[in-house]
C-alpha cells in the first residue's frame, strides 16, 4: 500500500505541474484529426471513413489527454526514450501506443476524463463498453475492428492518432516537459491553440494540395518517421542546445533582426529561430523561437507532416484490421467452439468489454514437438510497466481457493510451433492427453467433460509390475532414477525429484541460459512481440503430461479443469515458491518472468504470482512439494514420478484475460529419489 501511495503521489505531482504538457490543445487535435480524415478520404476513395465514424475518431483523439496519460506522450527518437528530464518521467509514446499492460494499470483508472465528448447521447451509447476504459492501444483498435465493432474501434484508434500528432510537436520529441509554471510553457503549443474546429487553419488544405499520404510498413515506422522529422528539423524553447540538429543552413536579416533559416525543397525554406548576432558573416547561433513568424513557419510545416502521417496510419489500420477480420472468420470456421464462445459472451454480457472481447484472434496451428536444440528467440526491449489488477489468488495451504474465478474457456488444442520445431498433426500421438477427471485438486471443482463423438476411453499408462517374490529372490529390473535425468525437451539441463533427510519432497530444475524456454509467441492480431513475457511449467504427479488447448488466467465456466495458468490442474503436483509480491505462490504451475520488469507486485495476477526474478539468477531453482500431494499414500522411490509440460504467454486476450499456449510436453518420467542430503 505504501508503494501504491508513493506512485500515486508522484503521479499527482506530475498532474499538478505538467497538466498543460498536452502538446497541441485538445481542440487543435480535433482539427488535425478532421483534416487527416479528409485527406485520407481524398486519397483512398475505395475505403473511406464515413462521417459518423470520423466523429468517433475525432472524439477519441480529444480524450487521449486524460490525466495522467499525457506523461506518456513524449518520444525522443535520438535516445529512444520517453519523457526523462530528471523531474518528470513517462513511457515513450511509441511504446505506450502498443502497451496494453501499461494502459490498463490501476493508476490510469483513478482519474476522470479531461474533455467533454462531442458525441451525441445516441452515439455514446454505441461505445459505452469502452468509453470509460483505459486500453486504447493499436492492438485493441484492430481487435475491435475485426469483431465488427467499428464505433469502438475508431474511438480507440483516435487515441493512437493523437499520439502521432504529438510526435509533430518538437517539445514532445526533444525531451522538453514545458510545464506551465516554466515561463508560460511551450511557445509553439500556446501559439497553435488558436486553431480548432470552429477556427480552422484555412490554408492547411492548400498546403496539402499535391501532397500524398506517407505510407510505411508498420506503426513503429510511423512514430520513427514523424518524431525524427520533428526532432531533427525544429527546436523547442528549452532544447535549443540539447541536440546536434537542427543546424541553420543560412542567416537572413528580417525587419532588423537576424534569423537562422532551414532549406526545404519540398515545403519551402523556413525560419528556425532568432539569433543575437547582427552580422551575417559572424558565427551565429539560434537563441530564441518565441516569435510569431517563427512559430507560424513551424506550424506550416509540422501540420502538413502530421496530416500526411496520420492518413498513412489510417491506411495501415484498415489493412491490418481487414487481415484480422479475415483471420477471425477463418478461426471461427476451423474452431467452432471459438465462434460459439464469442457469440455466447456477446449474448451473456451484451458485448461489454468486461466479458471477453479480445477472443477470436487465436491461431489453429499444429502441435509442435520440440527438437533437442530449439533456436532462441530474443525478448523485446521495452520500458517496464505496471499490469492491471485482476482477481487475486488465495494464499491458503490448499494452493488456490475455489472462490477465485476460473482459468478459461478451453479452445481446441492449438499450440504454435517455433522456428526450431518439427510439426506433426495435432494432437501428436506420442503424448496423448491424460487428464484424469477424478483427480481433483480438492477445491470443490466439478469436472464436466465436453461431449465427444465416441465414448472410446483414453489409453492409460500401465503400472510397473511389482517384483516377483520367490523362495530364492532373483533381482528384478526396476526403474532406477538417475540423480540428474536429462529431459529430451532440450529446455532444462536437469530435473530432480527427491526426498531429503527431513522427509520433505522437492523438485529441482537446472538450466544453462535463462529464459530456458526459448519459444515465444507474437501478439494474436498485431503479430508484434509482447512487451512483457512469461513462461510456465505445469507439474503432474504419476501421470504423463497431457497436451492441452490454450490455458487462461480467468475462466468463465465452472467445468474448466485448468485455472490460473495451471496453478490448479488435474493431477497436478503442487509446489510453493517465493513470488513477486513477497508472499508464496502455491499450485501446480511455476510461473517464470522473462525479465525483472515482468515481475510486478501490485497487479495481484500472474506478474505478482510469478517466481521472484532475483531467485532465478543462479541457474537453478528448488521447489518444495506440498505435503497434501501425498496425503493418500507415501511416495515410493523409483515408482512415483513427475512429468512436465511447457507453456509460453500469448498476448492478445488482454485486458480481460491472459492466455498461455502449449510449447511442448516432456516425455521423460522423473522418478523419486530418497534421502538426499
């Protein structure tokens, strides 16, 4: 609680003192967004933005400046950072626009909106499920469009367009917080606030004449292009000396004052700023930009580029949205359960975002059998950010209380392959499902199996026969565990299941390189690597690890067998380990954060219940098995065993759920050893 109060207090300080650091004014954003729509419609007649959808886009752009979101509206492309001037700090807008974990953090839910809506009551009713939410990422907008929720999609997209427009403000690309108490704030922003829907820049359309939208491959390219243009070619008042660029190309006396000018063959030469020199031949430096003719020149060029980039972003949105829509249709056709699931949620919750509206972008890949040497996939580099609060887990000795929400609708099995995998038809016959419906975790779970075409029972592994007793005993081969058996998955160097001299049972895992599960999955719709990532191992006692469909953190069906990423799992071996919120996680799954920033204490969901990151640095971890695993019978060395299944995080179900996809099942049985000191 003290940490939360400190964070909120620090953010309140930012709200009080940077509340005018909102780049273009709210209504100037509205004007630019309207011009973007008009410019786009002129150049893309085959896919126009209809009038009402334009209103949703404009209103979304107006609302992105809600406290304290604007602290994340800065991006310095030279140093690849957000606002970081020693006093104020925020996530780079390039990353903020695509980071669902950051946008759904509790902090952003504590503040009301800063702008009234321009939408009618009837129009607002169409976006009621998202209007008071905080996730307005690019991925969210694409997902909503794919699901046919156009009004919600364009309202969300408006927030991203706002961030692109902010990248056309030098203060926001040159690490200049420009708080209002600092000599009035930003001269450029103050000057441009006069332009709005009621007082438009009537010359802007003319300056756009003969121009075309800027077309780039992805959203990151748009942020890079717009922010580099703004950073490299213009000054903000307090950053004139902070960057190598821009440099005046020549100087000119105008009305007795000496100005530095920049050549621009496309849009015309313009004034960079005023010097204190008086002679053209002298070595002069820019000292000031707060002159109407300088600020007018800045707006003349930057507004054009903002509209060109914004129209390109609209084109990219339609392209990615249509691809996501087609993929959703294919997934529904190939995975009927998924279609029924989505329709059921819309019917049950009325289309509310609080249900699950990010379903439907999953894949239908084949089950992958890991090779012995998987190719590592590098983790993405991004600013760490808080995660949203989800239903908490119980810390009772029975691992996870049955009172928590369940872990997920189970789609058809669909784990994705990694580059180093050899594909076999799903499900692979080598590792058949072995989910024992009677093997409850003791939390009152009612297991109801889904109906199947036939009632053929699943084959069960045969128990090892006991040694034959004869008058003259003859040694009979029995399973003899190796002290450090080698898993064939290639992920771990050793797995050891043992009882020590204190009669406690442990599982020790060892690896050469962390994260040792090298397979990663991109976002379901955007196909971008996740900003935050986790891998999971689920342990099974005396049962071969089964192949499963996708697993989730939250479930909406009482009959689901897996809950909370496998912390509750049928036939699971329950272990305990220190987690990121300084308590103990108890359950059948080991949740592993890929990096320190993925271990987060406040969210009270999977980042909080992950193994504490500092405890993973030694190349091994030892987990104590809970005594309740063995309440019915004492384990026998060489007879009782554990098996493992490996999972990786699948982004795209946020903010309502968090998904896992099966990477591999380990075919090795790790037999118990006794009396290990």
